C-alpha cells in the first residue's frame, strides 16, 4: 500500500491524500472498532449508499443522512413507509437513489428482526471478525466478507455485496486494514486489544 506523509510528517495510508476531509476520518474513525448498534447500522447504510460513488461524496453528506434517517436508529427507520421514501427522494442533501433508500429501510427492518432474536448487531457482526493471526491476510478478509454478505442477504438485507461488506469491515475495525507502517495502525490495534467483544 502506498503511504503519504501527513501534516505532522508521519506516514499514513495513501488514500488519505485524495481529499482534505479524509485525514480526520482516517485518523479517528476508519479501522477503529465499533460496537454500538446504531453506529454499526449507520456505517452499513453509508457503505451501501457509497456503492458506485466516491466516499468523499458520502462523507460530505453524512450529517444530512443522519437527519434524514433519524440518526440511523434502525427501529425508527424500520417504520418508514412510502411517504418517507417520497420525502427522501426529494432530499437533495442525501443520495437520491430509490433502490438504496428502500434498501436502507429494508435493512432497518432486518436489523430490528435480528436484534429481536435476542442479540445485538455488535454480537452478530463481530462473530465474523477474522482470526487474530489472519487479520493481515487478504484471503481471510475476502472469505469473512463473503460469509457475512451471504448471511446478511439470507436475513433480507440488501445492497450488501462482498465489496460493500469489505468496506464495512474496514470502517468498523472488524479488520485493521491500515498499512502496517501507517502511524494509525498501532492506535487502531490498541483499541481492538482493549475492546470487550460482545457475547
């Protein structure tokens, strides 16, 4: 992976250089473990909306997405109906793609059902974390993302293909995909080591 030097002259993953706003996202969010159910649902939705678009577009619209989708409270979004789809299609602050909007609502219902089984989204997603000795293996990440994608689809989730799921796993720290020489890699690793994985 290509590295670049940040404003502090420390090495970072090369993609940070693609847009000014990527620096903070890279340094404080990407690759750090997430166990909050609402945040997990948000990241899954945003990665789904990102499909075919640039992450810069999604990041710039994130606050608008939060307002449009009730802070990504999936229990609230699960109750959205046709009038909400119409409202969202008219919201210039988000990505106005009917299929993705309807998928977010469908996914909220699937998430609510999953939690209704007696667990949490965190418990479900973290069960797909690659084994510690395999976290740097591209093959392991590909296999884990494929299993997660298939499981999500079987539960009724939409817009959750393997590519989207890989991005989700990277964003939520299910895998620490910072370059080993990136200055943030050890920080994300330390957060993971301190994390108590939901059981």
